């Protein structure tokens, strides 16, 4: 079997500078690349702390019609309560921690409506 590693997900944003501010400054995620290649191409890559997968956004990365927000982005954490408190302290509008059979979750949206879930995976036997 061949290994497949998910390492980059491209998301739509309407304002690249605002997205850099949100993900890099507000969330504190690493801004790995922020390169203007040409007026038609700008590539920004950010990585959540501890993640092997990054997100990218910019200009010219997606078809022009790809403007709808993504409803199902997810990161995983060891502590949903700590994630909730960290996001709230950073000024992110975050929902309460919810306990579900498949984990503990908090949710937030970026300025473009891309919807993020933060999951604390339940202990497995």
C-alpha cells in the first residue's frame, strides 16, 4: 500500500491580507509563505501549531467561481477547553465546548465564513 499524506488544503478567501491577519496574527498560526508571484498569482501558506497539514489561500489558486466558504474544516487538539479559552482570548468568536459521542468540539468561522471545527478525540480502548 502506498502512503498518502494530506499536507495542503486550499481554501477560498475574498481578502488575502485580511486572511493573513486572521490566521497569522489572530490565530497565531505560522505564516510559512506569503509570496506575490505576479499580479495574477499570490500564494500564502499557514500551518496550525503541531500540524503536518497546512492551508493555503491567495490569488489565482482556485477558479474564480470557487468563492463559497468551506463548511467542514477540522483540526484536532488534546484539550477542547484549552482550545476554546485560547481562541476566545485571541478575540475569535468561538462557540461553547460541546460533548458528542465522537469527541468534544468547539467551532469558529474565519472572516470569509470558512467553518472550522476543533475536535478533542475521545480516548480509545
